[in-house]
């Protein structure tokens, strides 16, 4: 039934775009953070191409008033999912205006911050803009959006396009944004928060605006270290000027994904806001390049349906890799392709859905799509590939495309066998290992990795000298990491020399592999392993501290003293670990109540979901559970991030198996909010 409905909806849209062409829309909006509502005046301009009696705009759970067509009162139906305008529409231009109000259930989020502050942001792709702005769930309907937003003057307000004017009215600012060219509705965005920004210009004179919260001012350089360089590289590599008037990047709290390429403005998750140490493990480089590449592949030209989604995700993934090659070098580039090839080979054992299928997995759309482009690029040559890409983007600018449209441009520059290519890379899930290895083997690093792979079943004694030689050489880090991973299950006594050599490389990633692949630390390796606590990597420090604390109980106080000022990433990974270890070390703290209060605070709504989940996991694992912990856990089930709410539900289900926990949950029930009561009651009744 679900699939029929999807087909029917698409069919209806296909019909509407043939009859009606929406040209532009202006929305003047007001947002109320307390009520979590949006209201506004909307003005659509459209052309009727063929006579039609009903015009439809997607609008979920909205209320409408003052609906007019060409300044005359309109007959309309509000289905709860659509605004339907009824009439005898003849060919020609029309103006539709109306007022609306909505409390969005998804796609626009109000995130509360300490001191009654708030961040408001949108996420249209996969959640649909029509939950907060009357628009079109069909990507084939492209139009020019211009939003004006009125909000508290202490906040920054950002939408798509150029800021045309900013005017003050009654302790509020009205921000008027303007686009010049059309785009699909899922790319419409809004972000409101207390941000500071720094402004730059690309080589081609495009304004670049990079935002951060004031508290993160000292993280600006590592967070945006390569942003301008990526922008300049992609413009040159793609060969088509950036198609919009400005580029902005804004980190927002509790974002649903790593990033989203709303036209002119990328929103991204705060986990990528890093200091110089965090850069080693969580830098923004790849996400930055991926979302920026979408401004061509996705925003400028848009796949006409999910079947051709690889034309967006495969392209953005591939061009992000090319940008990383420019920054980190060829060995990095080929190593990433090698790693994704291994993932794809493994996935193909169970995944039977190929690239050219609307139900393909993210791994398939992104990584297999990128691999397909790598193969095509290498097969037809750089000059022909770039010529085809340039022609493809210019021909279909501000339109929708399918795979055949792309292939038609390839055919103009090469006689490459696209039928065979399509069958191999886009229509089957099996990874073409011979072709993949042949292309990767142009790189010396991959030659070494393939050699090491062949030795998986060889006894360690026969390959130890070879491995030692590589670890002591200037081979690329991924080769050395693969050695550490291959010897994980070997007995410590026979691999000690290799582990020591791996640590002596002084390479953060190779040393991290040692930290993560040695689950029990022998006493005669303790001193060497302790050096991992000094590494400039919060990820390595977290793993090393936990295993040292676990394996050497008599030294716990020493390790805790050494690490008591650690904070870690902006999700406090090291601080929450330290608190839980300190509380689990008998007689360590003079103030256990203070430590408990601090750890519980990390599980509260003052913090982002990742921090809260981190703290809740530790509180429950170490059995530090009181009414406040249980209340914070129940609150997680109401969160907009599905991963966090799922964690909350699953954890409560486990706890409810114990009768004393069930009694505790029932005791706190009357003090919860209605939403929390609803979620907990459902779980109690299961």
C-alpha cells in the first residue's frame, strides 16, 4: 500500500507540474519559540500552462486564512496535508496570497539552550519543508524563494540567498533574504541563534560567511581550517562557477545529520566544531567539501527522483574525496577508496539493492556512487571527464536530471562502453574487484595494503620481519594501521615487537590503532601503553584511560589524578568518562556527591543529545540511578533525534524488567511533562 501511495503522489505531481509552473514565492514569517509556532503571509506567483480546476500546495497540519487569487477571495480546501485551491484556471499568470499558522511536528526544530536561549533550525530533506512552510514535496517543482523573518534582535537570523535588508521594529529585527534563481523546496532553510561570524571572499569574489557560537570563538581556525581552500578548489575542479551569490556555514545544536546543503547555507552538526586536538578525529573537512559539492550536484541540478539519487550523493562524495586529495595527498585519497571498496564488498554479501534503485542504502548511493565516478573518470581521462561535467551542469542548470542525461554528456566526449558500465556499477551490487584493484594499484600505498591483505592467513613468524620493516619505514599511515589490525588476535608475546614499533612511529592514527586493538594490557607493556595518554587525540586518550584503569586497579588513583582536568570533545567525552571512573574507584573522591551531581547534570536538557546519552550510559552502567536520572532518561524519549529517543526507549525497557525500577518510574510519573508521561505510559503498558 505504501509503495502505491508513493507512486500515486508522484503521479499527481507530475500532472501538476505539466499544468502549473510556480515561478516564485515570498514569505513574511514570525516565529514564536515559546509556542514553537510559525505564522506568516505567503505570496505565490505561478503560470497556468494548461486549464486545470484544482491547484495543490503541500502543507502539513496548517491553518489558513485570507486566501486570495489575484486579489479575489479563493475557494480552498485544507486536507491537513495540502492546501487545494479550487477554480477554473485558464492559461496565464496568477498571484496566490494567504496567511498561515502551524506548530511543526518535524522539519523545523526549536532547541532550548541554557538561560532561556534557543536555537531554531530547519531540515527539509527527507523530512519535507511542507511541515513548516507551504511548499512542494516534489523536487521537480523549482521556484525562487524569498523569505523575510521577524525575530528578537539579540539573535542572528539566516535564510537562503543574499540579505537584502535588516530593519528594526519593536525590539525585533526583520531580516529580508532574496534568491535570484529557482530551487527545490527541500533546500529552503532557516537558522536562528546567537552566532558570531567571520567573512571572507573566494578567489572568484563570492562572499563566504562562517558562523560559530560565541563560546566556541577559539575553535574557529581548526573548525574552518580548510573551508576557503575547499571552495576555491571545487570551483576550479568542477569548472563551473559557484552557482549562487553567497556561501554560509553554520553549526547548529542537535542537528539530525552531519550536514545539509541548503542552497547558499550549509547547516552542520556541532560535533565538527573542534579545537586543534579534536581536529585529528572529528574535523569538518569531508563534511564541508561534501555539502559544498552539493551546491552544484543537488542544488543547481537535482535528481528527478530517488532512483537517480546517486547523481547527488555519489557526486558529492566523489568531489569531497577529490578535495581531500588536494589537501591530504594521493595516499589519503587512495586509502579512502580502498577502505570503501572493502565496505562495499562486505555489504554486497547481504545487500541486493543496486545504485539505480530508490531503496538503495546510503552506503550504496554515496560510496558505490563515488566509486562509479572514480572508475568513469579514470577510464575516459581527466580532460574528457571535466568537459562532460561542465557541459552537464550548464545544460541542466536549475533543472532536474536523470542518469541518462548525464550519460548523454559522457557520450559526446568518449566512446566508453556506458552500457557495460551501467550494468557493472549501477545495476548490480557485486563489487568489481579486478577493476577496483587495477585502478587502486597505481598507488604504491595500495600495492602495500594488497600485499598485507594476502598475508592474512600466513603465520605471524613468517611475516614478522616484513611487518617490522614497514612499521619502521616511511610508508603511509593506513598501511601501518592495517598491520596493527591484522595482528589483533595474535598472542601478545609474539606481537610485542610489532606493537612497540607501531607506537614508535609517533603517528597519531597508528598509535590509536594500538590503543583500540589491544583489549588487555600486559604489565611489561604498561609503560609504553601509558604514553598514549599524552597523544593529541581525545579519542585515543578516552580508549587508553579506560583500558589502563580497567587493567591496573592498583594504579587507578594515579591515572585519575593525571586526567582530572580533561574535558575532551565538545560532547565532554573525557570528562564524563573520568567522572564515572572516579565514582567507581573506592575511596578515591572526598566529594562523591559533587561528582554524581556533575555527571547527572551532563544527562540533563542543558546539553546536546550526544553528551546526554554519553552521561546516561555511564550512570546506568555504573548503577548511579536516582529519580533525576530516570527523569532525564524519560525526557530523552521525547527528543527530535531518533537515535537518542530510541536509546531512551530501549534503556527504559531494560530497566523495567526489574520490579524496583518499575516502581521508581511509576513514582516519578506524576511529575513529568505531558509528552514525557505519554511516552513513559506507553512503555509501562508494553
